């Protein structure tokens, strides 16, 4: 189905003071669209409730939130491959003293393979497996500095920061070597949280404040399943 895709990156054994006691990782949690459908966590809760209720309530939400409807349509895509699309933090983070950034990772290669015809339920997984079985791949990790508080807000995650005002800057390269991808890989038992982070890279904004409790609950759910 058309949908938003995600990428999570875990940097292990990071020095310094972590925002979550007992953790020593720096996590990056990203998805394939640069903004959230709504600006703040309160509206996002309303969206989740309307979506769960379905029917007229879901329709009413999007009729009364046309910007959210437009973002939803734009974000839900049939992507060619998980390795061929960029991913975005959507929310801002501290970058040292008094500076805020958003994160992104972008594939180094500009390859775009055609969609399979017909589409299968597992085509994204199959392409990930087949590509990494034969090829290395790489992504550039980029930061975008907040340049203007009004046009590049901290608290409204539905507003895309202009790359003309503040261009993306590459700060690292993520190398994925050739490998065998398995569904029972140990990474399936990992948990990710934006609050597994050094104090210098503290998550900013109301979405990130809500995510602290949400991701802790999700981690408990994953641990219970395994």
C-alpha cells in the first residue's frame, strides 16, 4: 500500500551525558516525508482518534484540516526501494548551545528503479535483500540549521524548513556493506527513542516531548513480544 517509510539509526557507546539514564546510544528516528501531517501533538492525537474511529469522523477531520489532508496525500507513496529515498527527522533537535537543526539522510546514488508490475506485498523487503546481497550502499547524514524562528518554527512540525533559506549540510556518511538481510535479524529486537541522545542534541518541540513517553511504551510492547 502507499505509505510513509522509516529509517532508524543507532550510534552505540556515545560518550557524554545521555538524556535517558542507563543509555549510552544516540538514536536518529526518521521517515520518508519532511513534515508531520499536523503541527502539534494535540492535533496529532485528534488525528489518531479520528483515524481509529474511521467513517464519518475520519472524513470530518480531514475536511476541517485541509492542510493535513494535503500532506497525507503527498506523503503516502509507492517507493521504489527503501535504499533509494531520503528520510527526515521532521522535528528539530538541539545542536550544541543555542542552535537547532533538523536531520536528514539522503542516498548517495541517484538510482531509481521502476516499480514492479504487479506490486507485491513484500516488494520493498525483496529489493532491500537483493540489493544488499550484491552491492554496498551509502547515505549522507545531513543537518539543516534553523535560520529564522518565524519561518522555521520549533513547535509546528507541519512546516517544512526552506532549504533555500538554510541548505542541508552533509556531516557524515552512513555505509551499508553487502550483507545477508534476514527477518529474524537481532536489530528487530532493538528499541529506538529520540531521547536516547546526548544533552547537546536534546529533542525540541512538543512532538518530541510527547514522543518520550510514547516511545517508552512502544519499547515495552516490543520487549513483551520477544
